[in-house]
């Protein structure tokens, strides 16, 4: 009997403890369910699982967006409308800057905002306000985006400071705007035939890598207005024109692809090269002409001046060539530089001819006894500025050969009162040998002719050059 009483008492205590514990647990569970339900309805308008709510709150919006856009319900490895017509993808570009243009590498570097427009009904969502939703790169990796790449690109990257510069904007009807800020270095086939008076036409080409024209159709979103540029200032070039164009590219193994072109025309500023190349070259050529006014017996002065101008011209040509690509054709600057170098070189050769003729002239005079025996020819050739041509008795110019006149002819019919007419005068031309002897006997004439011939020839060359390449 006593055992039964104790057993009943134990059961009663256990029942009381169970009731008290169960009541508290159910109260807490009920309170949590109500709190979660109210909070989810207030923020997102739906019910969130309790396990998802316990995750990091910073990921809650992204997870909810995936549910809103039904990302988990579709296979975004396939393009929109797979199996049907090609999906149109509009493109527009905002050029931020042209960072550099390299003649040596034949490329250019450009920073731009690349924007894509297309429609993917799988990402449509209900919205009473018809407002779009904007996301960053974390959601871009979970959906389908066009695989546009830059043809002939050497290097490219998406800016990632402080986050990846990617923007995704989704509209309720499924229209999408995808924008990315990218810097690309691309090839530009330049023609330096007229360098530095040249104009270059470069282009940046966009194309889909995997989808040909049967799956994806690239086009400029707003036609010619799809390409926008800010005020771009370059050190050596002036941008004449920016324009957009499109075309098709064919690959034998994969087919035809739509290709978009960003074309821009660059005209080089000439003033930099005028200061660094043309003006110094002109001065060296003019400096080489100074030797024509120095006495022909001043050997050290004329030789040192000629060698200095030749070496300076060689240095200028080497400096220009080192900053240019090794092309296999002649550039405009090469024509000017080497022609100027030829004028400087000929001025040195001119003095060599003058010096040689002067030596022959003095040797002949010594043989004829017209130079005193005390005269030292070696001292005269090392003239210090005190010796003049009138110190030596120069031979006179050879006289012209007497003219030949024909005898008067009379005919029986002529009247004796009529005087016979004079015959035609015949002048014998000098032979090459006589001309050479004349120059040898009068070597100072070479300098006299050079003072006029060299400047006129160089002036004529400059006129033809600038008319031809300007």
C-alpha cells in the first residue's frame, strides 16, 4: 500500500515537471515563429526558413534576391531562348581615356565603360512599382551574360578597386543592363611612311567568343550615338574623329560572327618633332656651309667643322631611329635626315676637292718658278689667317680661241655696191679636261660656286619635301 502511494506521488511530480517544461518550450517556439513570420513579411513579403534566418545577415539580401529572380530554378549555362532565334545584345561604349599610344609596339591602351543590353525572361519578377533592382559582381557570376571579348587584344583587365567595377541592373520584364569598366591594350597596325607627318587609323573590335550569328546578334544600341567620349587630350596626337561601325567576321571552323568596331583617327602633332629633329638638322646643315667662307688654306678649321657636323648628324639620326619600330620601308623623317646628312657630307667632300686643287695649283706654280724659293707650301696649307691669294702670282685665265669668220662670198649676180654679209661666228666649247684644268688653276672658284649652289639646292629640297608630305 505504501509502495503504491509513493509510485503515484512520483508519477504526479513527473507529470507536473513535464507540463511546466513543455509549456515554456511551446511558448518560446511559438514566439519565435511569430517573430520570424512577421519580420519576413515586413521585409520581403514571404516566409524564410528558420535555418536560413540563422545565417549571416549580410547574405540574406543576396539569397533573397536569388529566390526573387528564380536563379535556382533555371539553368543559366544556356543562353536565353536557346533553340530559337538569335538573342539580340545591344552595346554602347563610353570612352574614358586613351592612356598611351606606342609606335614601337604598335598598340594603344584605352579605358572604357562597356555596357550590354539584352532580355532574359527567366529573370523577370513581379513588381507593383515597376522599379529595377541593381546588383554587383556577386550575382553576375550566377546568371548568363554575353561573352564579349576584344579582338587583337594584348592585355585587358576589369578594374577592381575597391570592388570589381561591375554593375547589373534587372528590370521586372526581364530586360538587363550589364556594365563593366575595363582597360584594354590592343593592336593598331600603323603605317609610318609619312612619319612624323602621318595620320593613324586605329580601331578596337568587339566580338562574341562562343556564340556565332545564329545564337547571338551584336549591334550598336543607339546607332552612331552609341559611342561616347569625354574630352581626351594626348601629348603627341590630336583625335580627329571617333565613330562606330559594324561588320561580320568569318572563321572557317565555327562560322560567321557579328563584330563591332570603335574607330578613331589620330593626327600627330608636328611641333615636337620640329623642335627635336627638324630644327637641329637644319642648323647642322647651315653650320656646315660656314666652311665655304673660311679660307681654303685653313685646314684645321675647315676639317674640324666638317667632322663635327657629320658626327652631330649621326647622333641625331641614331636618336630618331631608336624611338621608332624597325620597319622595312623608308619613312618621311628618314628621307629628310639622310638628305640633310648628304648635304653635310658633301660639304666635307667639297673642301677635300678644294684642298686637292689648291695643292696642285701651288705645285704647278712652283715648277713654273712663279712662287719664290723661300715659299713653304706646307706652311701655306696650314694657313693661320695671314696669307692671302694675292701673295702668289696667279696665272691668268686662258684666253678664248680666236673666232673663225667665213670669207665673203660674191656671186656674179651681186651688185658691186652691196657689201658682203658677215659669216656665222663659231665658238669652240671647252673639253672636260680644260674645265678641270680651269678649276685646278682657280680652286677658289669651287668655294664661290658652293656658297650659292648648296643653299639653293637645300631650299629646293625643303620646298618639295614639305609640299609632298604636308
